[in-house]
C-alpha cells in the first residue's frame, strides 16, 4: 500500500503511513507513534468513541491492537 500524509488527531504532527484509514476518524487523521501509548491508555480507561459509537476496544491490549491496525 502506498504511503500517504496523515495528521495526528492528538498533537497535529504530520507523518506518512501505509496503514488503512480508521473508519471511525475523519479522513486524513490518525495517531502518531509518540501519542499512541497515551491514546491507547485513554481509550482503555474511557472507552473508544463513547458509548454511541459502537466501537469497543475492551482493554489496553485491544486499544493497542486497533492503533497498530490503522494509521
């Protein structure tokens, strides 16, 4: 897959990624490597996207797996 420019939804840093786009995010946004650990902890603690989103990560490892899968 070709790499494309993505902006971190947490810190606004730009980076290149060949991973697919997360369908729960606005196009062009992802999570950079620096923010991923903090975002995973937040998702595991507070839930991902809120109860209305229907996307659950379950635990910290589930959150990390989702961040590894998508840009």
